[in-house]
C-alpha cells in the first residue's frame, strides 16, 4: 500500500548523497511500529486466556462498531512520559501501526503517545486473529474484506504466506476474498502461534 522508489530513484539518491544502502533502505521504508506486529501475531495464548480487553474486541466484531475514545479512556501522554513508559499504542496487540488505527478504539491514534484502557501487550489474553476465529466459530460469520484491514503487501515475515489462517487455495479462514501470498491484514497470526485451529 505504500509507494516505493524505483531502482533508478534509489541509484540517484546514492549518487547525490553518498549515503549507505542501509540508510537508503531506512529512508524508503515506512515507519512501522514492529512491536505491534509481533504483539498481535505471536504468542502461545489459548482461548481460555481471554481477557477483558479481548471481550471488547469480540463486542466490536459483533456490533461492527468500535468503542469511542471517550469510553475507552484514550489519552495522549506527554512526550517525556511516553519515553519512560512501555505502555503505548505501538506496543499493543490491537495496534495497526501503519494505519494509526486500533482494532478496538475508533479514530486515529498516536502510536508513540496514545494509550487506552484496552491496552493489551504481547502475552496478555488471546491474539486478535484468534479472537476473530473464536467469533467465527460462535457466530458463523466470516469477516467482510473491508473489516480485515487488508494490505497488498505486508512486512517481511508478516504476510499471508506466514499466517496460520492462510490456505493453499489463496483463501483466508477469517476474511472473505482471495489473498496473494505477500498480502497481509490486521489479524495475522504467524504459523505455530496462538490457539489450535
Ligand atoms: S488475510 Fe492473510 S494475514 Fe490476514 S488472517 Fe487472512 S491469511 Fe492471515
């Protein structure tokens, strides 16, 4: 979903600035809070470990309506506070870092300074994708394509080909539609993680 520089543009950058390829790579990549990708897609939680925060996502899926910032007690910390605290949106398993969105709280969120009462770090409760799977088993309703936060190309290691919900027929067990191996979504669970399916 992000535009990339062409090889020629990258060559020009190298010539003009004489900076290293690593520096160029950093420059052309979107700023991605990788912690949130890891938090939402890896872990060994089971379905009996569902937390209060997980119930909130279940309610959002059922109602197709997110929780307002007000009801979620969402606030933006000051810069100084956020620097000292690991409890922030980019560390949360509900975080959609690139989109500056949350799976539970409505509106745009601040990855570095935002926090709500639904903050859920890696290892707490179930993985978001597993909550969706639980939701599908209980309601029989698969998510529509536009509910899945689907992107055309996920980060290396966080693509459909790495996900336990991907099938050989390019389908997804959670979301309706067809998916190329390099695609990704907001509910990816890496192979070997989370609950048994
Ligand atoms: S869309 Fe892709 S990454 Fe997302 S749950 Fe389905 S298979 Fe996994």
